[in-house]
C-alpha cells in the first residue's frame, strides 16, 4: 500500500487534491510560493485529462482505474486509518524496525545530508530518521496532494530544527530539487511504507533508476564526501492468508478507501457511478507476486461518460491497486537492474518487512 501521498499509483503516496483543480497543476515551469511560513516549490508536469484516463481504463478489456485517484484529502485520511487497523501489520512492523535502525541509517548518511521523501506523509518514521541524522542540511517532502503536503511539512518543521522545503509535484515524473541554505554534502531518498510495492516491477525499476540519478546530482560537488543513498521499505512475501487479511480488514476501512474513488468520480467528474453496485475484495495473485485490489460488479449496469456508454457486467472487476511483495533476494536483483547495489538490509525478527539501504553501483 502506498504510505502515500502521491504517486501515480501510488500510489499510496500521491494524488490530486481534486479533479477540479487538476489543470491548475499543468505547468512545467517551477514556481516558488510561500505558504504557512514554508517556501513551496510548485512543479507539476503535464498530465492527461483525468476523464480521458478514466474512460480509457473503464473501456479496456480488463477494467481499471488510476490508483492515484485514491489520494484526495479523504482518501489520504482513510489511508492513515488503514495503517492503524489490526490486520495491517505493515506500518507497525516497519515503525518498530525503524526504531531499531534509524541510528545506523543516520550514521550512513553522514553530516550535511539532504533528506528527500517522495510521497511524504505525517510519519513517525520520518521523525525517527531526522532525529538520528547528524546535522542534516534540509528535509524535502514531495507530494502532489498539495493540502496534505503542506500539513505534513508544517508538522515536521514544528517538530525539528531543520529547513523544510516542500515540493508540490508528481514524484513519478521527475522534478527539480530546491536549494537550501546549508551546504549539501550528500542526498538521501527515503521511500518507506512499501510504497514501492504499488508499482509493477518494471515501473519500480524505472522509479529506482530515477532516484539513483537524483542522489548523484550533487549541487555542491566540492563538498561531497559521502555517496548518496536510497532507503526503501518493502513488504516481504509470507503466508497468503496474512497478506490478504491486511487488505481485507474487518472494519472495512480499506474497502471504504476504494469506494471513495467511486464517490470522487460521481462527485467531481459527474459520472453516474453508484458504490452500492460494487463489492471490494483484495486477492493474492501468485504469478504477479502481488495483492491485487478490485471492485467487483454486483449487477449489470451502464453509465454515460464523455458521450461514451460504459457497460459493467455482473461478475467483472475494476482493478484498483496492486501491492507487490518481494523476498530480500528478489529486491536485491531489482535494485541491481536499476543501477543500485544493496549496501545493507534490515528485517524484523519474523522477516515480515525489510528496509534496504541502496547506493549507486558506479560509486
């Protein structure tokens, strides 16, 4: 699940605040703004019209919706609730692991490190890492959910004596890194929460390559003394029943997280979809190595969308999101395919979750 906020699938980490203002973000020119006392770098690449994306997904042979639709303000709040349900072991397991290893990560980063967090959220894990870093240069949270980004960035600025430079952007598309007041000796990217699992393996490899390039773009080359790092949290493969239960919680929070997408389409795009005609379920798909979340059609019906009639047949499904799982060896191979080498990997005692520290292969 994406600990998200904005990603492209991710994404449990990133999505548009509302469909209404999506075109307000469509500028490739970076702009600086001051809001809530923070310097906000605004950089949103060109996006396809969302209605076009939705229509394409719902008329495909296997229906799907962009996973980024999960992350409006309500969806982001629901994801925070998902992290608290009993069945969703991922967040508490990763948090416990970070309590153990944050000191080692801080030492690995060294002095003067700029910490960049794509898809930032209100995270205790980030607090632990920042508190363990010796003399960090700056903290750069990146998210496309503007309101959530500013809220979480302000909270970090209130809790830590560090320059916080939020970037409003889609981190899957690439974006500029703001300049900070302190000298930057290295960059580190922190990508926790198993958000990497929300991407297909090829997409994850591409994203890791982007991260690898980002940490090697050193603004203060004469000061650089420590190689940049990419720290990634990922969920490990385990008993199928436990993995499926984590995405089918008894309280129905994950189901509501998905029904909220239907509500958004109805409210923001004027698409006459009714959540009561769908049932949510998440299943392990062995050949994909992933939990796949779907909304299953309970009764056949049709809706009109941008002049096109879209038919939903009883028993078919809309693919909503995927969460890929890895063994440590599988993730090491993925990193190597992305031009990164695994310097160190930590897991909890049960081997449920892992945090990997990656470095560029060329270093």
